[in-house]
C-alpha cells in the first residue's frame, strides 16, 4: 500500500501555544517532588501575603507559597485525569470494536447502553454517586471512567463502521482470518488515531470534572495541593491575596483549553486523512 | 407517530433512572436504617417509625413501588438534616436556580450565536480564528474557576458587582445574579459558538447558497436561508447546553454562596441527606428528559424529514 503523500503544514499558532502549555504542565507534574519538595509547607507566622520577595505570587492564609502549590497541583490534577481518559478509551475500544465490526444484537445492546448513559449529565451523576458513597479521589476516577466510556464507545464504533466495508477488511475475511484477528490487527490500527484524538478531548473534560469534584470537597482530601481544592480553600481570600485564586483558576482553564485545542487539531487531521484515503 | 415513539423512549429512560435514584439509599455506607436515622437517637420507637415509613421489612421491589407511589403523590419524604418536608425545601430553592439558569441561557444565546455566525462569515480569517479559540477556551473553562476570576476582577478589583448574597428587590437581584450568570454562560457560549459556526459553514457551502448568490440575492436574504437551515444542528446543542447548565449551576451556586438547588445538592450530598439527594436527582432527571423531548419536538418542527424517519442532514 502506497502512502498518500502528506503535505507538511505548520500547525497554527494556537496549537503551538497549547503544546507549550501542555509541556510545562507535564514537566511540573513529572518533577513536582523535586521542583517543590515542600509545596504544602506552612508558615503560619507569615500567614497570607501578597506577591513579594521569596514568594512571587504571595502566600495563602496558611503561609503556603502560591507558586509552589501551583506546580505541585499539576501532579495531583494530571495523573487522575489521564487515568480517566485511558480507562474510558480502553473500555470504549473493547466494547466499540466488536459492536461496530460484528453488528447485530451486540451492537444494539452496546448502543442502547450508550444512549442511556448519554442522557446522564456526567458531572452531576459523579457528584451524587461519589458524594453518597463518601467521596474520595479513587472513587471519583472510577465513576468518571464509567460515565465517559460511552463517548469512546460511540466514537470507536462509528470509526469501525466506516472501515468494515473497505477492501482490506474483505481481503482479510477471504483469507479466513478470525474476526478477533481482523478486529485487532487490521481494523484497530486504522481507527486508533481517532480514538487517540478523542482521548485528548476526554482528558480535558476529566481534568475539569475532577477539579470540580475537588472544588466541591468530593475529590482529593483537604489540604492537598490540587488546583480545584486550592481554589476552594482560598476563595475566602479574594481580597487579601487575589493571586491565590487567580493562579490555580488560570491553570485549570489554560490546561483544559490546551488539551481541547490539541484534541480538535488531531481530530481534524485524522478526519481529513481518513477521507482522502 | 414519531413523537409517540420518542415519548415512550423517554418514559423508559426515566423509569430506569428512577430505579437508580431509589438505589442511592442502598449505596450510602452503613445500613439504610442508620442513613435514615441520621443524627437522631436510635431508640426502638424511631427505628420502628422509620421501618414503617420506608417499608424496610418488605422486599426491595415493594419498597421501590411504595417510594415511587409517594413521589407521584408529591410526597418526597422529610430531610434528615433539617426535618423539613423535602418538597418544601425544593420549593424554596427552585426560584433562584431557575432565575440563574434562565439568565445564563439568555446571555449564552445572545453572545454565542452571533459570535458563531460572525466566525462563519469570516471563515479562516483572523477574526474567525479568534472566535474559534475563544470558543474552545470557554468550553474548557469550569464555571467555578471563571466565577472566582470574575469575582477577583469585577467584585474585589473594580467593585462593580457585589461579592456575595442574592440582593433585595428586582434590580438589585439582577445585579447580584449577573456575575454568576456570566460564569454559567461561558461554557454554553463556547458550545453555541462551535455548533452555530460549524452549522452555518456547512450551509454556506451548499449549492442553493451559490445559486441564490448567483441570482443576485442580497447577502442578508442569503444568510436568512442558511440560518434557517442551520437551526437543526444548533438545536442539537440545546440538550447539551441544558445539562451543562444544570451541572454548572451546582458549581456556580457554591462559588457565589447562592441558596439554590445546586448548593442544596452539595450540602445534602456532604451530609448524606439521602431523601433530599434522591428528590433532587429525580427532579434533574425529569428536567433533562423533558428538555431532550422538547428538542426532538423542535427538530421535527424545524426539519420535517425527521418526522418521516429520515436523518437530519
């Protein structure tokens, strides 16, 4: 199979900016324990203070450095959201691949399930279920994986439906390969880019949802250096040190927006390539 | 026929979800009795009263049906936290949430659709790219972060708006609700920009637009045709926007300390006040189901093909 010649286009400014933001967040998340070993260290004598020497963004009411909390917050915010995106992508592939390829009752069942889950607002269900069960970070992640999986399932199924009548699938079928083998070795590599692009969008939504749950006190425990939690801890200190609110707020918005921009961009590329092939 | 089928589908979903809502009672850690007792003393009398009230000694399906029967008669039980009838609590809090989401929706429509249309008309140019990027940022920004940033800038910094409270009298209430409504609207604006821009771009590429232009129709007339046809995809967004608003109002009410249904949900969830949580969950389920049904009715009004079993293009 000859590859279509791909025109190399420079990604737009917004995508480059988004990638730079994601790189910074990834570095912060990966190296937080070394960059800011004492992020939650309190200085109660100092208390809340505005930006000044030694504390570029000031401190919160417990005397914790806002900038250090911001860096450490990435380590709490990113891995959980990554787990949700990866987990729901896994379920989505496991259910969507056979649903799309085999069709029939398996497909009908999977789609009714997705329809039902679709009528649920993910964040509200997560608030109710995680709250009634007693909250906790692990629980919040598990609930979100279950709620996000239908989106992935639909996307994967849709992509498989587009592939299953292609000549290469028929050729594989004529060779008497098993359905499992055709699905995993032949169809899956062709739909993986779509699933990946969708995972980026889910990643963004998971990040926002987890931050929301933490903001409401249903995610990470009190005092954790999480963006959502820090926002809720510091919202009474708007007047004393606004940076304690601005920094984590902007961090959540910028990271989620960057993920969405990259996800959209990937989607567009994958889609265009799919059409010309 | 189309609407009947939709109605039946909605009924099935609501029935299934009501079972889920009922099961919340059994999800809470500890025994059901303990959950329902709350902080009251566990005397034989109180336990007996709760067992009789919730039919705890009957099999589960009977418990569910008696609970459902109560709900249908308007009896939502009593709050564990306050001892008040749940229906009264909801009634007190509903107006604020309705006002907030209504205000937010109006703002979102007034800003989102014109921005999306403007982007589509200047496709690919700097203004369009700005609109698209702003839309994505709006879509990504969680309402509580936006709300707090708005408070920092417009309430604490510039002093244009009050920081907390609901206000007295109509004008003052509108003033107090403005920042929360803006925070709530930002996500919906992002969604509307995306949907309306994409829909209008698709329509502007159609042959009938080229033909209308070739015949010398003015730009406003052509835009009118295209807008009418992009209504269906924009309507698709309505369901998503309403669910987004309902989730957003929880976060916004907590951020701005407003006494609405959303903050009631968070308080009740934190306190394990299960009857209130159940009532709220049921109310939200019904609201979302009703909106989705309305959207379907809107579809078939805007695009007759839907009624005939075809797919909206």
